[in-house]
C-alpha cells in the first residue's frame, strides 16, 4: 500500500503508535487538541482512560467522548490542503450557538476524518484560511516553536506617525505579554484611510488588531494574505477554495519539516466557489 502524506507504513511496530499522532494524521484534531482531550479524560482504549504516552495497536478499541473511532482507516488517508477565502461574517468553528455562518459548511465533505483549520480568523477578519485533513501538518504549521509568518493587509483610519510605526516594530506590552510586528510596509492611502501590510510570527488571538489598537488607532479592515509560504491567490473570490496540487503539497511539507512524503491524488489545481443559494 502506498503511504499517505504524513502517514505511517501499514506494517506498524508491535509496540503501536502514539495515539495523538494517529488521530492527528486522521484529521480528528491537531496533536495539541488531542493531548488536551486526553488530559480531560475524553479518550478510552479498550475501556480504560488514555494517558499521553499510550499507543494504539492492531485490534485496539478506541472511544472519544464514548463514540467509536475507526482509527485503523487513517493510515490510508491522503493529505488534502485547501486555501479558503474567508469573508467577513463567517466564524471559524464547527457549530455556532448564535447561528452565524461557519466556514466548515462551505467546504467539501470528507468521507473519513474532518477538516482542521490552520489557525483562526475572527469574524471581522477576511482572507486566507488554510484547512487540512492532516493533523500532524496542522500542528507543525501552528506550533509556536515554528514561528510561521502571517501577513495581513490592514486599513487604518487616520494618520500613523513614524514614531508609532517604530514602536510597533520594536514591541509593545499587551495584556498577554509583549508583541510586535516583524515588518510594516506602507501601501498607500485613500482619503482618511491608510493601507499597510504587516507581518507577525505568532498566532495570538486578535494580535494584529490589538497591536494597532494599543496605539489608539482604528482598524477599519483586516485581511490575511499569506500564511508561511502560502499566498492568497488574487483570483480566489470569497466563499471559494483552491486545493493544492501535488507539487504545492510537496513544497508545503518541506516547509513544515515533513519532506520526503510522496504525492497521492491531486494532479491539477481545483478552484470551487460556494453557491450563494445555500447561504
């Protein structure tokens, strides 16, 4: 059998494989999510609570929240990565108690596992959202140690002084610690508004907005245009997604430190738009 991206050989060691690695590969969640679920006592193997060091072996019966997980199928699952152009007004969650539109309803259904969002965008932020069914890849791209660059186009209301820009690049204290922009590029203005592209290398909640607001500046529009090596295609409209090709997947895996995996299924680009009638 061919290896899937990030997958293990079907002939696993008799000692089994770490449970968080197996489930991440199957798209159940990122490794960090699964480790949290283990700490919360939500997983059981053969009727016993799971510990962080536990491994899955052939024949093991796995439950998550008392639901059976057919984890054996995960070794056969090829990796897929979509670039989704999220509009303002959608939330990056599976279910929203307020009934707002959620991004996952705009994506194709998976026969096995589920889509994992690589980072989040708040409801008022548009732009590039990466989603994948490979939890190990998602974990590599999101983990704080990787320091993956995120680039945003920002529209600021009013004038911004050179001193303020210098301060934002040097670092300011926020409620959850010091933060800064790694770069700020001026992109022109339109009336009272000024456009900048900014780069950050961490994914703290609402970090870009909070940095500007710390200087008493108003962000009137915010759009993510790049995540690591992946750039939002200019032709990709909101509510639409683009699926990475084999070559693009190889480059992304190399960037994430997972080089050596072989392409499996996608041989040409796929771009799909959500049908507005379903909204």
